[in-house]
């Protein structure tokens, strides 16, 4: 069975980290968070981080896929380039990938979350609501599972994700049989 790279994407404050951590813990998968990697690079190397966090994460994730581990990554993944690079990282290790986009479609709920969330990474400067609104974020061109956390609690969002993943596996199994 090929390992799977689960790529959790979305803007800050949507619930992406909460759900991806819960998912990784529930299934006992390695979990890699771009914010943690990037903040580590800032502190250890004293550099201005741009794409380096993603590039380092690709390598670490590929090592884990190569030994047969399913892997969870937590990242904004805002542009087509990074989405493509995650896919390529999985494919190069003969692995599958699943894109999961976490959104919060209710702007007032999203803004409230951003303004009231706690920072769990020492030294990381969290983006403001204004920065998030101005952030580059491309529309998706590829298939993904989308979870809207607007009017759901953590458990409801998690159950929806599990349900959609099961449906995706069943659909893929049917497609494979038809080939």
C-alpha cells in the first residue's frame, strides 16, 4: 500500500492547525507544520524566510514517505506553485497525496478567530486580520476536500473530514476497478 501525504491548506485562522493536529494524532502520523519550521529557521539561522521553510519541509516529508509513513503537513499553501511542489514530493516517493483545504466562509467568525487566537509557537509573529485579507491566495485548480469550519466546532469539522476521506477512498476504489 502506497503511503499518503495529507496536505492541509488554508488561510491563517480557519482552524487548519487544530484539525490537522487532531488528524495526525488520531491516526498516529508524523506531523509537520510550516510555521514551526519557518520560525525555527528564523531563530537558528537568523534569516528572512521566504520559500526556505517549504523547501526544507518537502525534503523531510519525502524522507518519511520513503519509509512508508503516511504524513500530515500543515501549511497555508496559498499558491499553485507550492501545491504543485507538494504533489511532486509525494509522486517522487511513489506516494499518494490528498489536498485538504480548510476554510472559514463567515468573514466575521474568521476575523474573530484571528483576533483572539493564542500563539503556540514561541517568537512567531502571527499575521493580523488586515494582512490575511491582503494575502495572495490562488483559487484551486485541482481536486481537494474542503472543510468549512464557520459554524462547526472542532469535533464536527473533524468528523466531516473523516467522512469525506472515506467517501473519497470508496470513489477511488470504484474508479480503479473500472480501469
